[in-house]
């Protein structure tokens, strides 16, 4: 299990997200662990592969997911990973959600795949349980 992390989703308020989903623009994203980003020199537009283990809503409720993903990094930096519109809709995500995931590979622009920390398990970016409950949040807008 290469790099396990729990990240907060970043992005726009839910009303703007609704509009961006209709136009196909990026609406929500999350950031790679800084060490992984530097160790693998992740470039804009490369893809991150792994498994989405769980989604936490703003009240701290966990939804088990355990499904593979391959999501692109932003066109400006390889540090930010964009969430595809279908994932946002499926899990009704907002900037007030958290993701628990395992990052397994970086898919380079030429299609080659680089395993992330093969044979090791790293956990460096992990939001603690007590910080997963937010006192202020906006709900997903259909």
C-alpha cells in the first residue's frame, strides 16, 4: 500500500460547483502529499491512480467506497488533483468533504506508469478524526 492519505476537498461553493459541472470545468480538487509531489516530480496534466477508500461528509459520517480511480492533475500544477464531474455527482461532494484514499501510481504524459513507493506504506497526510466534523458547511446543490 504505497501512500495512504486523508485529504480535504478544495474548491468553490456548492452553487458555483453546480455551474462548473454543467460546463465541464474543474470544480473541486485535492492536494497530493507534498513529499510525494516532490519525490515523483508530478507534472501538470499527469494522472494519479489508486483506490478511493471512503468519503467523509462534513458531519464526520463515513461512506465506504473502495473503488479504483485515475484522476488528472490540474493544467497549472501537478500538486492539485482534479475530481471528475461524475465523481462529484455520484458522492454529492462539496469543498466540505474529506477523502480517504491510497495513491498507487503516477501516469506520465507519455502513458508510462510509475509505482509510488513500491513495497512501502506511507501515511503522511492524514486529517485526524476529530477534525472531520465541521461546524459550518454548505450542502451539495443538485
